[in-house]
C-alpha cells in the first residue's frame, strides 16, 4: 500500500475514534431508540493481550479499530447510515514486531425502520444494507514460488453486500438499571466485482450470519456521577458458509461453521472501556489467512457501546 494512502487511513481512523467517543456519550439529548439500536449493532473496537490460548501465531496483540460515523437528518428519522473505516491488525511477537498484511474493511451501511416517526419506544426493528470492501492492501501474487498462499505479501481483495434485519428490546428501570436483548440476522453475498480471482472455489461467496446479545446495567452506590453503573454483556455469533470451500461437504460443520462467544464486563469506575473474554472457532477472519481454521480463547479491552 502506498504511504500516502496508509497515512490517510490512519488519520481517518484517529478522527473516527474521537467521533465515536462523543457519539456514545449517554447524556446526549434526543437520541431515539432507533439510533441507539444502530449504535448497539456496530462492531466494538478492541485490543487483546497477546494471542490467547489456541492455535494463533504468537502475537503482541490483535486490535480492531472500528469507529462509526452516524449520519441522520433528524432525531426521529426512520432512515440512517453509518460510515465505518474498519482496520484490524495483528502485531507478531517476532523481531521488529511486524504487522503483516493489515486487514482493511471499510463499509457504508444504510438503515430503515418501518412504521411511524417518533421511535422512542423500547422495541425497535429495522432493516439494513451494507456495502463493504475487504482487502489487505498488498500487490504481490496470491501464491508464492512454492505454490502456497503468500500470507506475507499476497494480494487479497473482495467486495460484498450484506442485507438483514435487527431486532431489539430495552427494559429501562431507573431504580434497578437497564437491560436489553438484540438479535441480528443477515446474508452476505460476494458478487465477484474487483475480486482476487484465486478466491473462487476456496472462499465462501455466500454467508449466513446470526448474532444474539443480552446486557444488564446495574447502578452502584457511592460512585461519583457518571461512573455509577456496571454492565455485563454476552454476545453469541454464528456464520454458516455456503458454496465451494475447498473440499468441504455441504453439511461439513468443521469447515463451514464459524462461532464466537464474547463475555464483556464494565466495572463502575470505567466509562468508555470494558474487559472481555472471547472464544472463537472457525475460519481465520484475517484476510488472506482465511485458508486455515483457528480455535482461540482471548482476553482484552473493548470499547463500551451502551
């Protein structure tokens, strides 16, 4: 990737972090539950401590920087959009601590809530459409001289559409705290536009995603204003990969199913950061390394999104 483009992406990311922190301030006025639900559906930025326990290569950390730029016309609009310049990096525990083939996934997502305006109730349902690009910013051949996938500098690039629906339910109680449940279902399709041709037959072009999340926020006494709530959140995700995935059979769960379980805890003395533990099994999601299966348990810090 050219230095100018790399610097531009870095600048956009840093600006996005600042915008995201302001946007998630719970004291902002006139935040309808529709837009609150949109924020809750965004991927949270995180950083892990090392590579965790599993079959990942030794890492200093893995970090996702995924700021969300929320676009809306009014407080009770039924349409919205987000711009997300998402970047995922793995710093390897090797000499000079290299970051090999960073994972770039910029996207724009459009949201629509059917029904009337003034969506300030506790049950929100909306549809969304995402246009996304996924690449590693490299230009060398996909395969190296031995015929193996060039995971160091090989080109990986694809574009996709994701369409789905999001369902939420909030239970807000001033005395005992808040709780909520979220469910998202979507279908991801890679139409083959400006895509690395070597992905055909090896990389799933149609993916079915499901996500379920529950959280509970409880007030804590004798804590300074703004720091008086602790939150526990549990998120489960699954992805089923259709189409040609190497030699996988149609019902081969060991090669077609990706699954993740994330437990997050925000203590009362923190506002914008929480601790998390995550277990993931499935296809390696780090661009050109998709050809291997990983199973890993990790802990780290995560941006707080409620």
